[in-house]
């Protein structure tokens, strides 16, 4: 269970009713096994409108040439084995219930290229159906983003796609973005898609990348997001580790 | 999947886009064309009337963000009306309701513009 506070809602009547997460005030990562730092519990979700930096739309797609899998089969495997497709620079701790609407997953990722420190953060599954699923980030995540993983048919070929709509969350994250984290995130999804392509049976998976800056302005009214920064919290946690170790030794 | 239809009504500086059917990422052409037509006609406020909305996935919500950014950049006020409880919840869940003014119906949206 991932929801600590839930607003009562009527039974869904829309065709998409079961595909969306239920409204939630604060997230909880209880039930996610294997994580050492939980930077998500107690946080609200934050989308591109709540972020600070420039707004980017990144679309990466890989035609699964040589694969006979349908879009629905691709998404089923992608959900089931999501963590295994991640590059080695990141680690995804899946919710026990799997990738279903409302569940929270935790993750460790590098905040900068070559960084020895891993940023501990998470995502909430905002939406999931047979052909797509979408993650939304929590407050404190380096990106205020929605990331949609989907598959569709283009002629005779199934295409797997990652589309992110993202802003950095605060001025520190924007700085790291400008210093290389932006390209690093794009490369991360590119490598993920290559792994997806190989697993789905594509003979030579080639990723097509489109990056658009949709809004060049920075939202200075959200600069105070830095008070929730998982980047800062993780750095503090890492730097004070020796002190805690000494304290434990008495 | 049902097609998206976007019909434009204009009254002075206020334009209403009546959205019917499904909103997914495939609706980008219709939605953006309707918005462009509205603002090129001189509208400084656009009401998105969702009374005829039947289905919306996360790609559709992404389109609303893009539309909102365009509106903010162009100094156009964006309002929403006719949302069912379900879609109100989704706008709340995604925190889009912090940026789009939501009204029960078109009349209430127009009245808010007159204040």
C-alpha cells in the first residue's frame, strides 16, 4: 500500500478510471524492499508545472525491427522487468505490487556524470494501461517530470518509446543540468531503450532521439523548491556518514 | 479509441474550445490548431469546455501542459469547464489545477472573466 492519506472518491465511471492513480496528498514508500534512504515518504508529487528550470520534452523511440512482439506484449514485459532495463548507473526498487497506478518506487541515480554519490529519490506510477505507463516525480526529485513509457505499431513494426516532460526542480538541479546532467538523463533513457530493444528481440536496436525546449523561462517563483532537494539531502547524508559511523562505535 | 473533435466559439476576446471524444497524444493536431485559431482571432482568454470528454490518458494530460505553457507565454488566460468529478480529480492529482482555473460550467467561467 502506498497511500497515507486518501480523499474519498466515487467509483470510476470513465473508461480510463482504473488507469489513473487515486488522489493522494502525501506519498509513502512503505513496502519497497532493499532501499537504504527513503526521500519520498511524506512528499507530494510534483509535475512540470511545479518545477524551476527550463521545460524540456524528450522523445526517444526504438523501432523493434525483427521482433514479433505486439505493443501490449512489449508493455507487459517492460512493466514486469522494468528494473532490469536500467543502465548500471541507476538502481530501481520496484513496488511489491508492481507498476500499477498509485504505487511508489524508489531509486538511486547519479546526479551528475561520474558522480560517486547516488541520489536517492523515487517516483509514483501516475497512469498505466496496456500500451503505456507514466511516472510522476515527488517533491525533492532533481526533475519535476512526467515520464511516459509506451509502445505502438508503426506499419509492421512495434516501436517502444520513452517520452519525458521535465523541468529541473530547483536552481541547484538546474545548474547540474546545464553542467551535463541534461545530456546524462537523455543518454540514460537511450541506453534503457537499447536494453528494451534487445530483450524484445530487435536485431539491431537503434534509438531515435528528439529533444525540444518547450519553455526557455525559469520559474523563479519555484526556486524555494530547494528546501526539499533530494540532491542536497543525499549529499548531506553521504558526507555525514563517517560521523554517524563514529557515533555508533561509541 | 474515439477521435478528438475541437470546435471553436468566439465571443469578443473570449474563445471557447469545445472538446469532445478522446484526448491522447494523438490529439495534438486538433487541440493546438483550435488554440492557435482562437488566439490568432484575438482571444486573450480561452475556455476549454470538457463537457464532451470521454477519455483521457497521460499523453492527453501532457498536451494540456504544453497548451498551458503556450498560454502563459502568450499572456492568454486559460480556464476549464464541464469537467466530470473523475477528470477534476485527475487535474488535482497531476496538480494542473494549480495553473488552470476550473469552473463548473462555461457560464461560471465567463462570469469569472468578467470580475
